C-alpha cells in the first residue's frame, strides 16, 4: 500500500513540475535570434518562425500564429529587426514588441482566441495626447515589459532626443494597460534605462 501511494505521489510530483516548467519556459520568447516557437501557457496556440535558429539572417522571418487544435495558422508580422513575445499567465493574450527599426519600435496586444489585436502605441496616444511630443525628432520605442497580473501589462515608452532638451534628452514613461483597454499613467523620468519600478 505504501509503495503504491509513493508511486502516486511521484507521478503527481513529476506532473506538477513538468507542467509548471513548461509554463515558465513558454511565457516569453525572442524572434528570430532566440526560440523558433513559443507555446501559450494553456497549450492552445504556438507562435513560430521557420528554422531561424539555424540561419537567422537568411531564414524565413515571418512570425506565424498556429492554432494547435485546428492546425490553422495566421501571419502576424514579418520580423524586420527583432520581436519579443510575452504571454499572459492564462494564455488568453500576449504582447508583441516589434523592434522594426533601430530608432523606433511598437507593441501590439493580441487576443488569439478572439482573432483580434490593438496597437498599444495608438491607444496611449489617444489616452495621453500630451505624450505624443516624445515621438518628434527622437529615438522612440514603445515596448511591453511584463505582465503585472493576469489582466494587466506594464508598458514603457522610452528613448532619447537628438537635440538639446532642458532637463535631459532621455525619457521614459511607464503605464499599466489592462486587457480591457484601461490605461494608467504611472510616472515619467529622464532615465531611458528605467525599469519602470516606482521611483
């Protein structure tokens, strides 16, 4: 009886760590120089490029989203520079940082099961038009940083101006964005490298 119970505990223990290990490994991915694929924590969707680990310079740099149940796939972007994906804990959404140029980048929030997404940069500009001036004559980047909780992503607008600006030519503005589209402006700083922790 004891040996049977020990076997059951061993199976449960191994299953728990195999599942949690898979979840932790699949939450973030970098394309095309990192992983070839990233599976959602719930296992429903996989984001993938084709064989980019072998030759990231000449490979097919298109990033696809594959439905693992139907095996259908949808083209998300052609990765011009680099891209970073961060899955929500539930797998119901992910942010996609598109670093398409050396002086600018953008981020979209995707809802794969609903086949929809929105441009977080456009949403920030609409909600906080006073922050649009950061886009003029600067190296300007908007990236998802991490998921704060199951429904909220930390977003950072950052960069630097190529001209003199009183107070310093670097900038960073940090926001919280919910999956429902709600936005909270956290703070602004003159340090481009800010980690978006409360100053």
